[in-house]
C-alpha cells in the first residue's frame, strides 16, 4: 500500500437506514481511490441486499480480513457481522442497533491502533443502539469516552460556516444548568485550537452566541450573558484568543454575520443546527474536535422513511470523507511545522548602546 494514501475507515451505521446507500454511491466514484483507501466495517451480505434494493449492479466490495490487506485501488470491506443478520429496510430493530455497534467498535479499535487513519461514521439510531456496551447519547460522547478525552466539541462544518456547541444532546430545559464559565472557556479554547490545527487558520476569529432572546437584552431577558458568557469570553481573550459577542442568534444568522467569522460557538443543539441545516443540509459535515483521532459523519440521520428507495443524497457523506482526509493532512502539516519551534531568546541591551540600534527596533517611548 502506498504511504501517501490515507486509509479511511467507514462504520456502516444502522443497516436498515440509508447508510449503505450513501456509502456505496460515494465509493462508486473512482476518484475516491486517488486520495484515500476506503475500508468499510460492515457485512458483504448486507451490502449485497442494499445493492439489489437500489438496483446497483456495477459495484462490489473487495472483501478483506484486516485493514492491512486493503487494496488501494478498490473499496474494501471487513465483515463484522454474522451471516444470519436480517435487514428490515426502514425499521428500527434491535439487530440494527447491534450491527451498528459491532461495526463501530471494530472501526474504533483499528483507528486507535493506527490501522486506519480516519473514521467516517454512517448514521446510527440513537435509541436501538443503546445497550450495556453503548450507554451514550450519540457518536460524540462514545468517541470521547473511547479516546479518554477530557473535552470534545461537536463541530458542524460547511463551505461557509463552522459552528460548534457549548452543550450537546442536552434537553432544552437543562441547557442553562450545563453552561458555566469554565466549561465555556474550555469549548472556546478547543474550537480555537481545532481551527488552527485542523483547518490551518493562523489566527481564528470566533463568534459566541447568546443563550437568551436578544442575547439577554442587557439582562432584561436573562442574565446568563452577563454572569457566564461574557466572563468566559474575557478569560479566553486574556489567553490571546480572538472572540466576539455574545450575539443574538436570530440577527446573527439573518444578517449574514456568520460569514465574517472562522468559527461560531452556539449555546445549544438547535440554536446552531437549525440555521446550519437550513443552509448546508446536503453538504454539511459533523466533525468531532478535540480527539486524538479524526472522525467525521454526514449531518443527516438514518432516514428510515426513504431507505432502499434510491432517493438519498450521498453528498454529505462524500464531503465527510473529503473533510476527514483534509484534516488528516492539516494535522500532519501542523505537527511538522510545530516540531522544532524557535526558542525564545532574551536580548540584553545596555543603555549606552541604544543609539546603535536600528530605528525599527528601538522605540524611545517604551522603556527597555
């Protein structure tokens, strides 16, 4: 296998949803093999079932036992399921959840051991996947646990917007309890670091949204902005982060202000996802920032209603694959340029030598 190729692991998600459809439609494009080696963690039997339902006859997977055997010129598949697995298109079933977890577990194991470089996850059903092994609200929380990470950030990415969330899958009535100064500072710092390391932005500008209508309207409609959000922003500013706000969400998106910032921190799930999906549903990507490994996914769900009908757009999944590879390259570059930074040198200048300094070094108004 050529070293330049990125090995892209793909978990198949819920077998009764549109996961296989968007995976197959994406990998049918031979251009994919020009920049990555796809390895799907799934089932040849389930893949054949979906190909038949979708009437796709000109595509097949190269079946392998380990990612080490992946053919760089083909779409590869590792079988993670028993052959007795039953597909019931459009239905949420216990087997659907069990199959999604089996794929995810094997893919994450290979991701952590370095057999694959990035992970793209097809959609799961958050309800039927729940078990003793998976007691999480979604992929983000599961992967944070597997990575042993202190913090993770659900980060939605499109061509014109990068929006992260101060709180994740939290009921709306509990959002204000989940927000405090320290947690916001951590999220802002994590977003800033991700924008630098994963997206190659040297000095990111981050917008922070308010929690209440009109960002509290000078505490008339709530005091979280004054008591929590602004102090958190001030702390982040002291650490050299360029952070602005808090902005009222409606005007911020309505006036197009989101285009002026490199990253946006929303306070809760729907505050950020509603405008994001309205503008980028077909091409947006969900990226989990803050992990030692790279994971992306499409922004849509299992879409049981259209499973097996050939109606699902693969564009979001394709963009998730592209983004994962792009972030992998950016992290490689960041590691390279950060490897041997120039050490700080203290220069002692004697007062009697000031006249010998070039004018652009010595400022007579600033004491030495």
